[in-house]
């Protein structure tokens, strides 16, 4: 006798195509476990209002979900602090290097180039080649200067040792 009861096969629901993809129970549990973790965190912050009846369709991709809300996210322009003059944007650290660091690096580069000019009469040509292509080989520079490659390599080794001493390495 055939069992007419509805069979309960594990699946993952693909929201974009509307398909139920059959998978093993372990795969389904791992997938929906992560989605539930994300959903619960978003619900705790008021950013998810997914009803219990639609939890099975939650894939954890909140950015495209119809149940997404702004929750406790505040605008970066909202005044904060006791005097209300600061904003959250003022608290976001800049990824740009500090001006002091840029000036110090520029000063060091100028000193290194000046010392290289003292050590080698063709320093300007070497510097120009480095600026054109920072991966230019010593062999290519030696060829452009008309020097034997081995001699130039030995000279550059001495120059680099001296420049490292100036840099403090």
C-alpha cells in the first residue's frame, strides 16, 4: 500500500528563482543555521521584521530582503556628544595617511636621492628610470648607463647599504 502522506524532504529555497532545491539534511541545517544567526542579529537591532511564517525562505541576504528595515542604524550626520557639535562622521577614522607622515616620507626620499647623487654621477638617470618603472632591473639600468652589469650590481649593493643606513634599517 502506497503512503499518501506528504513526504518531508529537506530543501533550500532559492528566493531569486522561487525553486526548492533538494539537499541533504546536513547541508540544509548548515545553510539555514547561518541564515538564522544573521536574521536573529538583524532582528535584535530592529533591521529585520521577517514573520515567523516566512522564516523558511530567509537566506540571510538582508540587503535584498523585503522585510529589511533601517532599525538602529543612525545617519553619520546625526549630532552626537554633549554639545551636539560632533557627528558620527567625525568619529570615523580617515584612511588617508597623516600629513606628518607624508611630509616625513617626502623628506626622507629627498635625503635618499641627495645621497645617491653624491654617490653616483648618473643618479638622475637611475632615479628617472625608477620613476618610470619601479620594477626596472639593475641589468636594464646598467645597460642604459653603458656599464658592465656585474660592476653596476656591486655599486648598487653598496649604494643600497648606505641608503638603508640613512633610513635606519
